[in-house]
C-alpha cells in the first residue's frame, strides 16, 4: 500500500535515552515526557498545549498537564502536521531477558530459549505500551505495532519477511505507528532479536522519509567512547556509494577518520556499532540521518527538520549524509 502523503520523519527513541538501563524495566520518566512533548510540537497541527487534548483515557499511572477525557473532544479536530513513524529500543526492557536466555542466538527447541522468547516479548511490549501512552497523553494519535505480530521475520539474522501494509494503512489513516525491537522467528536459527535500528533501515528503504532522527543518551557519535578523556564529537560523517563512511567535520588529529566503538556487554543488538552501520545504509539512500541527545533543544531542532542542509554552528549532534 502506497502512502497518501510523503513520510516526513522516522524517529528512533534509543533505549538508553528513555529507560534507565541499569535498573530493570524502569522508564526514564522525565526524558520520555520531554521527548513526547517535543514530538507533539513537531507532529501535531496547532500544537500548543492549550489546544491539545490527550488520548490516554486509562486509569493507569501516568501524568500529563494536558486534558485527557472523552468529554473534552466534542468536535475537536485531531490532525498531524505530517506523517511520522516512531521506533524505540528496549533499554532496560527485554535485553536482560534476551541475553540470559540466549534468544538472540536462536534454538527454540531449548526450553530456556522458548521461555526467554516469551519473557522478552512481554517486556518489550510492556515498554511499547508505556511509550504509546506517553505519546497519546500529548495528543499524538499513536498505535503500537509489534514486528512479531506484523509477521516480520529473519533468516540468519538478516531481514527476510517485511509486511508494511499495516504500517502504511495506519499512516494513511492519520496515526503514528510505534514499532520496537522485538523477538522474532528466524527461518534458520528458529528465533532471534530484531533491533529497532534494523527496523528503521527497512522502513526508510521502503517508505523514503525526508530524514531520520536517532535520539540517544549522548550528544552524538564520538571518535572513541564518550566516557574516555578527550573524546571528540563528530559533527558530520559522509557515506559514499559503496557504503564506506568517513569523518568530514571536525578534522581529527593526524587526519584520522576512524572511530573506536564500544558495545555494552548486555546489549544483544549491537549498540552503537549497529546504529552507525544502519545509519550509514540509510544515508546511502540519500536520506539524512541525525544522531542527537534526547530531550534537548538540539533534538527538538533535529526533529523539526531545522538541521537539513547546512548544520548550524550552535547545534550539537552528528549528521550522517550521502557524499555522492
């Protein structure tokens, strides 16, 4: 199914930005609330909080300054300025269950793996519901869509089956699909973990957004792990037609264009390694990618599309673009 309106942006909510990764199944409430507010300002037509009505009518915990009852609607119009898709990582949801059981390695014939598959999906869909609720409280008509339930699957961890009919229909109907990293079937291994970063690349290939924004827990991509002394924030990375990438700005000492990347031991989806490689493949399609710290003025500017083209001197983040 084709989109009736061009897709403006795919947003990745990094697990480390919206959860507390060292606290099992704990959401970073302040960051998620700020990100949701930023997305409302970017997505929703006439998006001041005074004329926005929330859509979470449940009695579950969750705070919002925006009115949130069915009686408030009346003839109120719910409109998106332009189509968006949100994809989120798992953070402290799902990774523990997956790594303890080895779901990412496959082997559904083993009882531990089968139990881990169930536990992982419980955890990531729980997070998905909480993110959908946070967006809905901001008046964003969001709907959770799990890759497993949509029939997405892999073969030897490479994407094999992708059904975008439901995603396209949701967008055409005026909703914001909210997808997530998920445990899925794998035709060779039995099962594995499909990361949110890989999901974004396939969405970008098929739906051609104007730009893609990765919201993370650090300012962007660094030339080495950002916890190390003298780590340098990379402002611009170019990707050539072969998928090779190099640092354009700033000029690094000794002309070095390489980047050292560390992967957290508990991260079953590859962490920053996967993020940069998938971002490079998106950029190769001619789609600009911005990697920026969530819940900051810099991320709000990236979400609004202000960074397209020339990078403002006072903007902190990383732009990955095609070099032609």
